[in-house]
C-alpha cells in the first residue's frame, strides 16, 4: 500500500496561527527527506474535506493533516467521501489547540519527529464514528461538554487544556441538564444528564480523559454519561475527569456499544472532533461505529 507521493493539507490558522509559522520548516524537512509531495493550505471551513477528496481522486494515497482535531476531522470526511478509504493512508502532524486524537498515539508536533513517523510508515487500521452522513474519528459530546466546546471557540488567548478549563467555568454560569432518551446495545437511559461523551479515542477537550479505556481500534464506542449534578459537584468531579479517575463515581455511567440512538424533544448541544455540526434531524439521530475504516500512519 506504500505510495511515494504525499499530499499535505495545512490549516495555517490552527493552534491560534502557530501552524502557519511552521510551514517553511515543514517544506525544508520534506525536502531534506527527498519526499515527492504537494502542500495545500485550507482557505475556509470544510475546505480540507474537499482538498482531501480531490487529492484521492488525483491519485494521492498518503494524505497528511497538518492542524488540529477539526482539520483532521475534515480530512477524514474527505477521504471517506472519496469512496476509497481502504486504499488511502492518513497521517497527522498535530498542530491544533487540543490535539486529542494525536494523544492516542503520543504523536509529536515537532516537525522533524512527525516526518520521521511518516517515513517509518507504520500502518494501523482504526475505527471511525458516524452520525447521519458525517464522520468523526476521536470523540462526540452532547450536553455540557458541547457547550464548553462552543464557549472555548470564543476564547482566543489560550490553547489546550487551560482554554477548556476556562470554558468549563464559563459554562457553569448557565448550567442546564439535558433531557433525552438514549438507547445503546447494552443500556437504555431516559433521565436528565449533564453530559454524554462518546469516545472512539480516550480524551477530549484538550486532555479530559472522559473515556480513558477507549481504544481507536477495538471495534467499540465507549460511552461516559454523567447524571444530573449541581455546580459544586461539577467542580469536584473535574480533577478526576481530567485524570480519567472518575469512572467509579456514583453519577458516572460507563458502557461500550456499536450504536447509540438518541431521541429528544428539543435540539441539544452537540460537537465532535472540534466541530459543531448541524444535524438534518436534531431530535432523532443515531451514532454508530464503522470498524477498521481507515489506515493511519502512526
């Protein structure tokens, strides 16, 4: 499956603009490695999806995302939409604010180290999540963590976990429980809850280990549901959630599943992989897992 041509999709605004400052270093390193490559910069939201799809149609089989979780999500969607995902290898140079998916493999944002990983070309087949006609690779959140993601996008002066911690504190001021009926392979839940985190990967929000036992190639989605709690309890749960030590807390429900069906009376906050999607039917939707859908260079 190894192909000598590489296609790099760079989001120069990722990580509050830090990625754009590394483009010259990326070019220098790729030339030093004598790679046959092409680089394209994203120009707008969803542009990476089109670039990835077009690259596959042009014959590229190594598509590299240079940016954060949102950029990677767009690349993944483009590769899958090409209809040739089984023929394509996806690589990552993590340059975003959170880089949660890259944390599953301890991938470095250092350009030299990242290119070395690409050159070693270790492939791993990984699972992908799907909601309606959209795909996610790391995590999907409903409720409080989605509100936090929305707020974090408005914070311009921080990155990673610090940015999300500030967003958590801001979200507490308008704390609201979610009401929805949830049905998965092993459970049915219909009581108000704080959040539902669906993990293909182990962390979200720049380092919150909400699904610390999730693995991207185990053929299952991990569910972490936190039941109705007050503001004080949210603050006391935070330290354990960051470290992944919250699984035995009485308000926490953990399950593994292939499919989740959600029904609600009003639209609820939702996000995945740094993206804030608009669903075709926000009152009735299904989240499912597609096993071994992508080839990852890691």
